[in-house]
C-alpha cells in the first residue's frame, strides 16, 4: 500500500511540475504577465516539493529497507531533482532578464 501511495504522490508531483512548467513557458512567451506567472508558479512548486518528500518518505522510510529497487528510486529521485532545478533555472532567467529589461 505504501508503494502505491508513493507512486501516486510521485505522479501528482510530476503533474504539478508540468503545470508549473506550462506557466513558466507562458510567462517566457509573454502569454501571461510575469507577475501572474510567478504568483502561480510558487504555490505549484511548493506543492510539488511536498509531494516529492511524501514519495521519499513513503517509499524509503529508512535507508535500510527500500520498498522499491534502489536503482529505480535513485532514477526517480534524480528525475524530480533535474525537473525542479530546470524550473528554478528558468525563473532565474526570467527574473534576471526582467531586471535587465527594466534597467534599460
């Protein structure tokens, strides 16, 4: 049961990261305002982080007894980390480019 709940949390986390990425994409291409994109991104990103930690705690309550294969756990962990870093990097780019644009 913990394994199923863990994968449900991981799927929700991927969905939230995808939604946050969609709002980031729309902000980069100026379909929505920068402020609206940022105000939508932050709660989505926080919720995705929560579900990522829920996944980790459900699947690996202790380091000795993983409920899934250790390699699969590491792959899923690194996928979520790379997605999160890419989203943060995109917003870093947006913030820096917005500040540079306003300074001209």
